[in-house]
C-alpha cells in the first residue's frame, strides 16, 4: 500500500494514522475494535511496543515503538491494514451490507482490480511522524487522546472516558481496555536490535 512518503527505517518511535476509505465509519459500523486490538497483539508478539492509541469510528491513531525486526515499517503497517480490512469485509458480508460493500468495491483502482483486490477498506496511504523527543511524543499523545472529545465527534466528555484509547493510562496510571507500554519506558530499550 502506498504511503505519502515512505518510512525507510526499521526501528524507532512513530506516530501513525490510517483512515477508512472515504472516511466511512467502518470500524464502528462493524464493531471491529477487537480486530485492531488483535493486530496490536501481533505487533507485540513481534517485539514492537504499543505506546499510545485511539481507535475512532473511521480512523486509527497509534504510537508504536518499532524494534528492528528486519521488516520495513511500511510493510508492517500495510500488513496490519490488510488484516483489519479482511475482518471488516467479513463482518460487512455477514450483516448483508451490500451497499457499503459496493461502495468499497467502486473505490478499488483498476491496477488493484487486476491483482484481485475486491474492496478498498482503508485509504491507500497512511500518515506518519517520527518521534525523536519526549516533547513531540507528548504532543502527539495529547492530540490523539483529545480526538474523541473534539470536532464532530463528541464521543466522550473527557479523554479518559473514551474506552478505545490509551488516555486512561497516561492520565491515571491505570491500563484501559488494552495494555500499553508507556513511552518513557522505551528510553531504556534499544529498538535497533
């Protein structure tokens, strides 16, 4: 899957965002939060660190400490998006969401159709920022954690009330739905190995 500009590194702490096709609220519609948590589990099993996240109805913000697994970060994120997309399509099919599936099939490019792709669940690219300082990491955490409470969303009165977020950990020290590793603990870990 293309990115706006490639992430050539294989390790480091990165803030990433990927969005559902046409900003459709596919994650919420299919209740696929668990599929994203399952992907987080896979990342952890590969030695990476989930250090912050918020899962919105139509996009995901995540802060990941990538250790050098020999795989390009682009590949890791693309594979995760693909895994989640298959689950979303499966759930749309099981609930007979023909109009949504049709909309997703119309979004597939001709070159992807030739390769057998049937649905475009996520936007083809993803946004990323390398996080080299604690200040920048904290800035990104604040941005993502405030997301459910701002703009058109109003999903919670405060960041710690939104369940699909790491805000509770960073505000209270208690883990939320999904256990994360606080970014401050990564300072003692060599991500290059």
